[in-house]
C-alpha cells in the first residue's frame, strides 16, 4: 500500500515497500498499517492523530515512559562532545562511569559489566563467557547448554538454539549439544493464579534428568528467563527457580538469568534475581537499560567468573569477544540519564507498590468470553484466550487490532495478550487498560 505523504507528518515514508519488517506479517501489515509518529509519557500518537495508551512500554523497554527530557539532553550533549570512540584497546570515561553505576544497583557480586548492542548480543555474550570460564578452570568438556521450551533468548544462533520457540528454530541451523527443560506453564493446575502458582516446582528436577542423561561434565550453563515474556508470560511456580539454582550448584553448572524483560524494575525490584532472591552467575539485559532510547545491552557477570579469565600474560587479550558498539558513548549517556530517572522517581521499585492494584484490575477480566487463564506478576500480565479451531493466534490478534483501534497498544503472542506498561503508569491508566480490554474481549468471538 502507498500512503499519502500528507498524512505522515514529520516523515517522508510515503511508501512501505522497502523496510522489511522484523517479526511481522509484512504483507498483511502493509495492506493495513498501524503507524506511530510521536510519543510522550504513557501515550503514543498514531499517524492519524489518535492517542494510543502504551500498554507495553513499546516492546517491554520504555520503563520510564516516553520522551524523557533528561535522556534527550544527555544524548544530544554526548553526540556534540564525543559521538563515537572505540573500546577495543582504547576507552572513554563515560563507559566506565556507566558500568560503575550499573554495578552499584546489581545484585551483589554481579558487578563486572560487558556492554553489547542488544538483548540477542547479551545472550551470545553470556553463553560464550560461560564456555571461556569453564575452559579456564579446567572444565573444557563442559560445552553443552541447557535452555527451556518456550524460552526466548533473541535471534543469534546461540539464542535460537537455547530458545524454545519452534518457528524461530526450524528454518535455521543450531548449536550442537543443546538440550531443553520443559516449560513451566500448567493451565490445567494453575489457571488464574495470582503471582507465582503453587504447582510445578518439581519441573526444575528435569535438570537432574538431563544431568543424568548427558553427564554434568558436559554441561556449561543453563539459561532461563526468570519470567518468560515473549511466549506469553510464563511465571515460574513457587520454589522452581530456587531448585534450579540448587541443582546447578550441585553439578558445577552456571546459571544465566536472561533479564532482558525483567531487568530494571519490571517486577517491582531492580532485577528478577532480586525479586526471587536468587543469585545467578550472569544477568543478561537490554531494553530498559536505556529506556529503549538508544540500542544497547549489558551482561552482568559474576566477579569470580571475570577474575578467572584475567590470567595469562598482561599483554594478551583475555576474551576474544566484543562489538564495535560495546560501550557506545551515546548509549552510555542515555543509560546514565535513564538510571538517574529510575533513582529519582524510585521506578525500580514502583512496580511493587502498584502490583496489587494491577493484579486485581487485570483479574477482573476473568469470566469474559474465551479467557482461559490470566497471569500477573509485578507490572506484567498475560491474558490467554482459547484458540479458534484451526487458526491459532487469530483470536488474540483480532483483540490486539480492536484494542489498538480503541486507543490501547497491547502485544500478542500466540493467543496470549501480553501487557507490560511503563513503570510510571497511574491507577487511572490501569483502569483504562482493563476497561478497553473488557469491551474488546466482549466483541471478539
Ligand atoms: N532475551 C529476552 C528474554 C527477550 O525478551 C528478548 C527480546 O524480547 C531478547 C533476549 C532479545 O533482545 P533483542 O531483541 O534486543 O535482541
């Protein structure tokens, strides 16, 4: 479809053909596009001038809300001062400053920071450092990774291999030797649980089974999302993550928490690791790191792991890994301004204050047509609909389109409507989200 340039203020995008859109049904979208042209606070404005309440913090990333002046000014200042400088055998102060600020809010001991450009790169980085560490401590036979069904760890070859989403995997070659835990969603036993469900901690024992099958001495690391977002909000049952940590400890296996979604306050604590009271060996992050403003990721690495790799002759590179944009000065400036906002507005813990209101409001949707489960934790919700016969995903997609037409941005994955609003959300906006969905779900057959 070709759009009249007149309806695209501040944009020259008069045709939609050239941008091959990611994770999008391109032909369907281009026939009937949804375009956003500006954003402020909790709201987007669409190309036709409508206000759209952001129920998803963009893509789980704009935790402090849109258009934050401090971030804009920090980015502009940095671009004027030092637009780019290498971090290979060179450095610039702001990257060290940002790493120090991140270390200060990290769970204790996870204070060595490796910068990347995205969540996918953070995952590849954590996987590679796991291998390097195991080798450095004389455990070079540990080359296997364990992921989990329905896990999402980005789109690199490592990430899709440890991930558990068939559509992301079947077309592509994968890493050898990867195995998967079962996912933890159990609607039959746990439907409409508020927060963590009580059934399912024993699913962590799957790791013992995989250890028995492959041999602990072949396994480098386990990677899981503390709360899986991308495949429809899968909340770990009570006790599950603790059990996983204990089994990893027992067998010398590293534990990677992929917190690209749960990092930076989404659960009402700075990290999922804080929320669940578990210390992983790595935390992978991106998204909320810069409030979504400039692409960047960061891996929080245990100091022990870092130190084990700081060996050999002083003149040799210790880890043959890194990205041109690792510690990009402009992204660091955006990140520091973001951390200032999080600190000044207490956003990393604000979700804890709103969680009860959020949970109660979202659970009011129970009983509406086709709603078979509702899952909530922190400022996350998943509303699962029964799939239509032979067309899985179609019902939730229709709800997503209708919600958008009613001025609410949601995210759909399979037949789950996922919500993850900016952490600045107010009670009245929570009510509005629920009221729009209430109306929409009555109109979706
Ligand atoms: N890991 C998790 C848990 C994610 O949710 C995502 C993205 O949604 C990623 C990794 C990949 O991040 P990116 O899209 O920035 O590469």
